[in-house]
C-alpha cells in the first residue's frame, strides 16, 4: 500500500512540475502516471550507478552536480515514457529543482514524527 501511495504522490509531484515549469508536456494523466513509474524505476536502478560514477565531480561541485543528475533522470524518463516530453535541458534542470522541493515536502508529510529524548 505504501508503494502505491508513493507512486500517486510522485505522479502528483510530476503534475505540479508539468504545470509550473514551461517546457514540460504530457498527453494525459495516464502518461504522467507511466512517467512517474519510469522515473521511480530509473531512480532506483540507474541513478545509484550514475551517482557512484560521478562522485568525484559531485564532490568538486559540493553536491550541485546532483541537480544535473536529476535533470538527466528526467530526460531519460521523457525518452522512455510515451506522451511525456521535455523541450530542452534547461527546462529539465528547472524541473529537477522543483521536483526535488516537492519530493522533500511529500517526504516530510509521510514521515512519522521522531520521538523526543
């Protein structure tokens, strides 16, 4: 059940990105749901490998290269997802930042409060 809830929240986050950031296009909510599923799979499988391979660059840029890596994940999602398209890499960069902020907020909502010591 938790996995379906995360998928729905990621679909909603992707909908907000498509609505707010110019350069993102989709055909239907089904295409957004498929794109959210593909993005989740890419983030689970491909992203850790890319983070490891680009670790020196990430360290040199003090972690800012992770934004570029997130934009690459969005571009890969647009490549594999039917009905989901990103115009250019700048839009993907802006979308990566917006998606990171939305994901941070949804993760805070879904967390259980920590016990005080």
